[in-house]
């Protein structure tokens, strides 16, 4: 391959990478699953799907979850820690 061909390929690869990055920058999205659950996309590799009553139970415990995270922050890892 010539140097010019390598430059063109590099530029094309950069464009593809930017397109992939911008696609992943959507943030968190919601969808109703086929079985009627609420799926949350954008938290990790796979969606988190729970039924309505499960989400409501979890949301009712939001303060407890925050307190648990605060109490155990030294033992809990972040995505950066992987």
C-alpha cells in the first residue's frame, strides 16, 4: 500500500470511530419490552429490564440505595476501576 492509501484508510477509520462514538453518546433511553417490561438502555452493555411494580419498588428505595452506596463507597467499584 502506498502512503497515500494508508492516509485515506486512516481517515476513513477515524470517521467510522467518530460515528460509533456519537451513536453511543445518546445517553439513557427507555423502551417497553415485548413482554411489557420497562427496559433501560445506556447503563451498560445490556439493558436493565424490570416490570412496572419492580421499578416502583426500586424507586421507593432510592434513599436507602443512596445511603447504602455512601456507607459502602470504599468497597464499591466504579466503571473506571475495571
